[in-house]
C-alpha cells in the first residue's frame, strides 16, 4: 500500500460519506483528514458557487489508483480532485 495526499472539493457532507465508501471499496484507508473550510470558487463548477476544500491522507494500492480516479469522474462524487503520492513512497 502506498500513501497519497488526496485533495478534493466536495459539494456537501453526503459527498464525503459516499467518497469514504468508494475508497473502502478499493481497499483503501483514510489515515487523516483536514478540512480547509467552505470557500467561494473563482468560477462556478456545475452551477456550484462554493465548495468544501478537504485534504485526506490515504493508503491505497498503486494498482488501484487509475480505477479510483475513473470512479470519481464517472460518479461525479466530487467537483474537483488531486491525488499526489507522498515523497517517502515515490522511491519504492
């Protein structure tokens, strides 16, 4: 399992619960969560003017990353997301 930083814009708390279920379905784990609060967006995304900015530290198998990203796009669970691998895992 590799460690990733997963930053995303969520519409509401139901999106966050759905996202936790999706992560669990890919055998991933949420290690920590940091909420940056509700922010006004620079431009509307899907007719939304504001969103919750949230950063998770997650553990996920590298082989599942592509499928995880595709699931997020297909299900439109989050407005935008960014998944970065932690530096200590990038050498492996």
